[in-house]
C-alpha cells in the first residue's frame, strides 16, 4: 500500500491525499488552497493524478480546504463515488456553490479565473454516497478495502476515517475538533492497532484559552466595543464558528443577560443556509444542546439578531447607527462580505476586529494579526487603526494538548505518524511533543511525498 501527499503538506490548506492499494486509487479530500486570494494560483495547477483513474473519494468534512476542488475531479472525468457523512454532503453543496458565487464575482470584478461551473457541482452531488458514523463500508464490494467513519468533533458531520486494506490499518484525521465546544459531540477516541496515522497539526505548537476564558473574552470585548461606540467586526467561518458564536451570543444576551442588546448582523448567506442544516441534523448534537432544544431554546436566534441574506440587506447594515456587531465571511478575510466592512471600519479607532479562527499564511486576516498596516483590501490600501483581538479558543481545531490527548486515547498507540495540515514550525514542535509523549518519530507529510506501508 502506498500513501501520496498532494496538499496540506507543509501548509494548512489544500487537503489532498491518495491511498494506492492494488489497482485502486482512493482520494482523501480534495480541497482548495487558501491564502492571499480566495482562489489562489495553486488551485489552477493540474491535478497530480488522472481524475478518470481515481476509484473512490473519501471526504472528512465540508470545509472549503477539504471539498473546494471536488468539482474539478468531476469536471476532469472522475465517475466513481464520493463518500461522506449526510450532514457533510449537504454542507459541502452549500460550500461549493458559495465558492462558485465568489469566483464569479472575482472574475467579473478583477478578471480572476473560475475553477468550475454549476454543472460540475451538480455532478458531484449526484455521485455522493452518504456514510453514517460507525458503519463499515465495503468500497468495491469485494471486502478488499473497508472504510469506517468516526466523529471528529470538528464541524457538523466531520469524521476521521479508518481505511483497512492489504492487512494494514490507516487513519486520516481530517481536522480534529476543539474541547468543550457548543453543539458538537466530543471527538471519538482513536482506535488501537493503527499502522499509520495521518494527523493534522494546525495548532501543534500552541495552546488555546479555556472555554470559560473564551466566554469572558467575548463578553469583555463586546462590552468594550459597545462602550467605545464603534463596530465589532467578526470574520467568521460559516461552518461551526458562526454557529458557536450565535450559541454564545444567545447565552450572553437572552439566557444570562450579561450583554445588553445591540444590533447584531449575520452577514453571510452561506452561514445562514448552513444553520438550517444544523437545525435539521439534531441527532449529531451534544447532550447540552439537545437539552436546550427540548426546552424550546432556539440556540441560533436571539433578540437583536438580523440575518442579511441578500446584497441589498447587507448594504443596509451601513444605515444602522453604531454600536453594532457584524459577523461575516470569509473567516480568513480572503474574500466575501467581510471585505466591504473592513474597507469601512478597519481605519476607525473606535471599532474592533475580533479574529476567532486560523488565518492562513498570506491571508488578509494573517497580515492584520501580524500587525501590518496599511493592508490591501479589494485592491485599495487601508490603514489598520481599529483594535485587533484574537481568540484561539474559538478555533474548530484542537490545540497541542487536545491533539496529544487524542493520539493517546488509544490503548495501543499508532506505529507510525505523518503530520499534515500544519505550517513547518507547528509540525516541528508537534513532532517533538509526540516523540516525548509516545516515543514515536512523527514525520512531516511533504508535498508529493510517497510512503509505503
């Protein structure tokens, strides 16, 4: 059996790996690279394999950097099946269609190329096959390749995937979730006896604040921003981070009354539509969320919240007097409606930019977080004079402690570990910690590397 690493190797985005066993080629995720532009150059490189020669595609979850190039597979002749959790399938459709909308906008305004078209998304949806958690799937009907999905606790429908073939047991982590997050169930334990773990390392070199600190930071920052009379901008990933924010604001405003009511705008069509999927799949809620639901609490709605689905609705946000809070995509500020608000308010000393998720190298969010000013927003230079605050505990990724705990959750540790989804320094530090804790020489999953197990 051979494993090939084509994306999220030496970097965080562009997830794409291949398992080659016998005459079968199985892709695990095929996501977009994300950085300075929404649709950056590497996404337009030819796929490093022939799409028509791929036998099956396994999808860990619906984030753009894991599903954004699935339509390219279909466009280039892949005729097999895409396998994913049912919630992931619905969310992936929203993500792919939203990405197409953004690409078309960037094509019209800036001449940027478009990766795929509507018919390619439709083709992917026709080829999807749903896989529930804890259900062995015989990929090709001969019991030679078996796969099994377990809850990764990262976003709704997320999974880490076991693959058994040639007597070998391989696990692809996808992205592993944070601890004590609202709504989602905890990450399941790693099974014993794994020959190879391909493990993410996004936050392998750092620790998050606790969930209690997260709530306190949100409360304090909102109170301060409102007191200054400015605007709080929150660039938010539309899947999970936005729903967690709504959950927290619901708690702080409606349940505990710790924050006074101010206008809060959810300015993300993708997040609004994704929240409907969250409401549909209540069977994936954790016990606390189920309890609130049974008690009649709508976790995603509260006094003062307004969803701005259309462009016209979004433009009307400007007519609302400050103070106000705007939650808008994209989470790395490399596209989407957050850019229009950034143009307007980054230079306002009374305003606040609250960053709550990972910012890829080269993204606008990363530049601002590193203290750059002025920055380029929609090809215009804007001074950054607002307050900038980052909250790591809102990340959907587990930190170093969580990832080590997950690796150690198995009675028998993995025989071998390769680290993907991490910048080089994060991979290096995490590998050292794995060596100290488990005496395993974890190796970096370098791009175009092939290993044999």
